[in-house]
C-alpha cells in the first residue's frame, strides 16, 4: 500500500505540533494535578473499560482560562479556515454544539472547519475543535457528534497522551485512543444522543482516507477499526447492564 498522506493536512498538523510543543510547558502544570488532586474520586483510567466506571462530571478537567485559550487560538495557522458553510453543514455543527453543552463544553472549544482534504477531526490544545470539511461532508450529524465525543474524551487523558506521543509509545497511544472511545460511549448515553454511530463513523473516516490517500504514516498509533468496534460494543453492554441494574435497584426502593 502506498503512503500518501494529505500534504495539506500534514503541513497543518506539523504546524500545530510545533506550536503544541511550545505550549506544553504552559499546559502540563495545569493538567497534571487534575489527575492526582484529592476529592476527585477515582478518576484513574487504568484500562479503556474503566472509562465506563468513572464519574465524568467530577473527573472532567477544568477548561483553560480565557488567556490560555487565546494563546492556543493565536498558535493556529493563519490560513485554512472555512467560514462559508452550507445550511446542512451548519445544522450538523448545531447538533455537535448541543452535544458539547451536555458535557459543559459549549463555548469552551472554538469550533473551526478547516480545508485539508483528509476526513479528520481533532481537539487542539483542549481549546479548539478542528473539523475538516471532508469530515463534515462525509459524516452524518450523529456520526460527527460521536467522533467529537471521542475528542472530548482526549481531555481526560491529555497529559498521558502527550507523554506517550513524545516517547513514541505506539501501544500506549492505542490504549489511550481506545480509552477515549470508551469515554465517548459513556458521554453519548446522554438522552438525545447515542453511541451506535461511533464505530460506523470511525469506519467511514478510515475508508475515506484509505481510498483517497492510502495508509496514514502514523497508522501504528491508532487501533484498527475492528478493535474499536469490539471495545465500543463491550463498553456499551457494560453501561447498559449497569443502567438496568440502577433502574431495578431504584424500583425496589
Ligand atoms: Zn483520538
């Protein structure tokens, strides 16, 4: 298989990566204590399945301050944002916005549609949600929202992810990706949303990018879509059974 990553996306990501590198010293002291602070209950994500057991509310990291968010926004490449969107595209973003509100992330992230050709969604610096137009066109509102939930999940493992990336630890990066999938399932159980579109959304993105650009250069850092689907099914079953248990306990009271 040929290695043909989108040059535009690579350039965009490289530009972000160098800025993220500079920003790490600013963000790490902020993030690190959040995983060790007393009174937050058990927020340890030892394995992807533990994401189904943590309390999302109390374990959610505090948003960046306005100054920190402004610094992240200033670090973005100047070109590449798309603001002329169709009505359908705006409707999808409005659905995403409703989901972000359920996670107290409405307005916390600046949402930007960007022009690299790859179908890609990413959370930059815990402050900017980047969605390529290809992803916006390819995915349904529910699928896009499921992928965004995965990105919100990255906030819970931000420092571990950066450490694994810096160390080139592919197996740890894969584990953290699966942890974000499990966190997404837990977030998507919120009324009005659902985890069912998550695995199909990953498959649609992978298929599109493979067909148009070949195997990504950093493929070894991501779990295969089959593995993602298995984990998503497993976690959703765990959550469903615990919810049924909760319901029967409350009925007995
Ligand atoms: Zn991810």
